[in-house]
């Protein structure tokens, strides 16, 4: 039987209670999330023998999540990924947003959406079409982290009643022209421990965005004959230590792949497939977004202890952040991320789990 339960997870410094909801679809898929940052604290998925394991990296407690960390399980925005120098021009006005990644802005700045207190509530079974779901709501005020416009946001997490799918639906509106790029920053490890170098990754993308020394896109390049060609299933560790300039700059993979096909129709399409042979777990990511940032956990340095009692080190998890492209507000050739009054931002990503 599917179910939704909740408990107090801790309290903010100002005394507000943080709630953790657990969604269980009754088929072996179980997700835990809190309203601080919309953080997914655990995601249990069965292997080929029906044994569940937590396949996302996390931290032991709310106190740990309140300290600086590399966006474990968070909603990221207002602008997922990087904006060069934290500056862009919109309708002739220059906007300076928060800097938190060298000279650049990353994932919305020092106090992006992953650090904010969201309202959280379960969604009735009737509204969720028989699935189990929670809805997070947040209002980002005009000028927050330097971004123009008051933006009202709704993010829904749904576990399917049939089949093991975790769906994320994003919706937003603004009262002034602004830029918006939303994503989710989960570190996946289908083994439930160890590193992800033996995971086989497929990305249906013939192009990617090479980056400069500060990881700002330099345009678009073909993946052919490079370590960035994942059009066929490839072990993540197979080419990660090659002396390719782009791998050296990012200390591994930390790039945006441009997904093949027409991505402007609003429908879901495959963005990535990850397979772990030993457990049999398979994850397919489907999205309405035109790009996906594959990050191989390059900057995990062992200084943080994970929720399962092990220090988190380079390569212990991989991120597949469905998104519009990094630095789009400064790169006219990229798809626009401008949101205007009267328009509705809508985006969906599904994580579909199976066994092979």
C-alpha cells in the first residue's frame, strides 16, 4: 500500500520546525524530503533481488544541511548552474547577482533556493491521480540575491503508484521580467555505496558545452572522438583520467550536454540512462529541458561525513541536472531563460527506475 508519513526533522535557528515527509509507493520506491531547500534526504530503490538501498548522497542531520555543502539533494535556482561574473543584462538593465563560485554565480548565489525555507504539504490522492505526492511552495521576493521580480514557485515530488518513477514538476510565475533556470541537485549512486566509476552512462547528446578555466561555457562542440561521447553506454571511469583539456579544467566531468532532437515541444524525452551491473539497478532520466549537466562529483574531498556514516570522496556520486544551458543570459545563441509577467514557467523531469 502506498503511504505518506511525516516527522519533525529539526528546527531552524529561528525556531521554525523543519518537516521530513516520507513517500512510499508500496512497490519498493521510497523518498524522503524536507522543506529546508526541498532537500531529498534519501531515495530507496530496490535491486534485482528486491533489496532496497539509499541511492542518493546526503548528510546526517539538519545542522549539517544548514552549513555550507555542495547542494546535496537541493532544489537549485533562481538560476541553476553558472552565470559569468554574476552579471547579465535584461531589457537594457544590468543586474548583479550573488557571487559564490570564484568570480561567478552558481545555483542562485550564496542563498539560493536550496537554502530557503519552503512550505510543504502532502497532495491528496485524487489530485495526484492515485500517486503519492508532496508539494513545496516558495515566494522569491523582488531583488532576492539580486534577481528582478517576485517569483512564485511550486515544486511537486510524485512517486508513481504503478512502476517506480519519481517525477518532479516545477511551475513559476513572475511580476517582472527575470531569468529562471530550475533543477535538482541529487548525487546518485546506484550501488548504494562506494564510487560510481563502474556505472555505465548513456547521454543522447551529440554536442556539449566546453568551458573555460572558470567552467563558463565557450559555446558548443561535437562530442565525437572525445571522452564526452556517451551516446553508447560507457563506464564513467573509462576515460575520466584522460589528459583531455576539458577534463583537466573540470577535474573530471562537469559540463552541459545538449540533448539531441526537438526539445521545444514540451514533451518528456530521454536525457540520460545509468546502469549498475552488480545491483541490476537502472535509472532513466526523462525531461522537458533541452540540456543536462553531468557532474562526476569531482570536488567531494572527504571533508563531509555522509548520512550513511562514510566520508564523501571524489566520484562517490554523480549528478544529472536537467536544465537550460549555463550562462544563457549572457549567450544569445543559447535557448532563452527569460520569464516575463503573464508567462508560466513549467518543467518536468522523471527518474524511472528498473532492474536489468
